[in-house]
């Protein structure tokens, strides 16, 4: 492994992050488990950054990909593409957006970039509202709307971005308020921002902030935001790259927790729908999707191979009620972790819903972030046979737990036990 790591460092950028002091190469997986090149077996609670949504080596997906590869891999969007149309039909049906149109990309970054293109063109404005602590991708435009310093390498941007409160419930100037007062204060902040700027094109927000450490506002906040936005014709873009497809358990889309005002104007998605195949996309009503007055294509977005994977994966997800499984098993896992947290002085908060769970660490007896402890827990969990992720604001002091949605109760208990030991070791 040291040889591969040396080769990696010679040809890859210095800013390309790797987990672990001794990085691992994952060679294969099955179900909720993966193996590294040394033969070590791990329970996977991160799924390639929430991308292996159903299971590793899911037979239905591998069969569909293999059969499609034997026919044709790719032809571009310049030709009719049956798997692309079929997947778009299914996504439009479950989107909640009336008269929905779907455009496929290869990543969440590209999906958000497309959503920004649509919103700014439709509204004739390059001003965008975004949330503090947010993350929306690594392209030039999406870095410009990312409110997380650790993942925003430049202040240059083609957009004017205004950041509003609300994405982080337990930190910031409104943290001491109850949920209703917190929401009211954030809405007042939004109205104040809008009173000081030319009309923005859109608000883009993750229902649960992914890279930000699985933080979220009280239910209903984005719905209240939407009411304010609609008064001014401003669009709401829901970034569902990490929250989509039932991962939160209670709702198929993360925006469902805020839906009193109706669905968003634009939804972006990626990651889990392909179960590892490179699929991203945008859903919007026809009026919005068709607002561009120039031709466009996508060479690799919607290619037959990835569409076959997406069709098989979405069918499996729906047929086996993995959203319900995320709600049931995720609820058990959250409660188990909260019981552990009550006995570990460095755990500041257990948060999330479904199988999207954040564990925020702080120096005992304080609210001060503890990124060193987060790194130590990550390493200890790996040593115990469990893979998890990290996130948070500039301090990266939150652990991210997001297993495949087919996780069993026994596997949830196994992972919780490893996490308990890792947390105790970091604060012993």
C-alpha cells in the first residue's frame, strides 16, 4: 500500500484529500461491507460519500450494467436514448414537481451548476442566496456559493452570493432560541437581507448540510423561507445530492420536512441514484427548464450505462421500501448513539434523521470544536473494522454516519458498538 500511496502523491494534486494516516485501497464490496487490498473487512457506514445507496455489488444493478455494456455504452444526448427517457420518467413521477423536466449530468457539482444557470437566466440576476456552512460542489460557480471555508479555495466568483442564517441549529446567534423563535429570527434575517440588495435569482439550500456535518434547521424553516421568496418571484433550489431518495427516512426528498409551501422550484440530485455510477441531474418545471435560448448537450450525462444502473437501483429502492428501512433502522441507530453519547464527555450532539447521522465532538466541558478527537475516532473506528466520514465547518469536528439504506438492525448494532469503543478511546 505504501507504494501505491507514493505513486498517488507523485501524480495527484496535493489538495486531493485522503482519509487515514495510512490510506487504504478498497478493492471490492458486498452488501454493507468492503475489503481493502490487505484483505481487511470493514462495515461501511459512509458508502463512498453517501453514494453506495442500496448495497455494494447489488445483483440487480450489476446485472443491468453488464447487460447494457454488452449492447452499447454511450451515444450522447444527440440521439434518442431509451434508458435515459425511462429514468427521467420515473424521476419526474417521484419528484413532486408539476410538469417536471429532467436533465442528467455526471455529478452533483454539475447538477448545481446547471441549476444556477437556469435560475440566473430565468430571473436575469446573478445574485444568489445561500446558507452559511453549506457545500454545493467544486466547480467555479458552486465554490462561489459554498459557505464552508474549508471547501472554498477562492473568493472569485461569477455570482454575487449573500449568506443567510438557518442551516446550523445549535451554533450561531440564534442557537439559544426555541425552534419557533429560531425560525422566526432566520426569516426576519432573510427579509432584512432582501431589503438591502437587488432581487436575487434563487436561494440554494441543502435540507441537511452534508459536508457541513449533517446539520439542519427546524422542520418548516425552508417552507417559511419559500413563502418570503415567492412574494418576490425568487426561486428555491433544493440541493438533494445527499438527502434524496429516502435517506432521511421520513421523506423521499429532504425538502419534504419543509413542504407546507409546496415543492421547490428546482431540485438537484446525484450520488445515491447511481449506486456508484456517475449520475447527477436537475428537476424543474418545464417553464424553468426550457428558459435557455441556446442549444446544449451533455456528452456523458445520461449515457446508457449509467442510466441502466440508475433504473435498476431506483427500482430496487422502491420495491424494497428502503426509505422505510432508513426510518426504522436509522431511528434505532440514532437512539443507540445517543445512549453512548450520554456517557462520553466529548460528544456535543447527535443529530440527523434516517440513515444520515452526525456526531459533533467538542472539548469536554466546552463548546469548542475538537477536530483532533474527530480524526482520532475516525482512525479508531477503522481499526475496529468500521468506515465513517468527517465534516463540519472550518473545524471538521463532526463524524458522518451514512450507511447503505439496506442496513440491517444487526449491522447497525455492530457499527454502534465499534463507534462506542472508538469514542471512548478518544476521550479516555
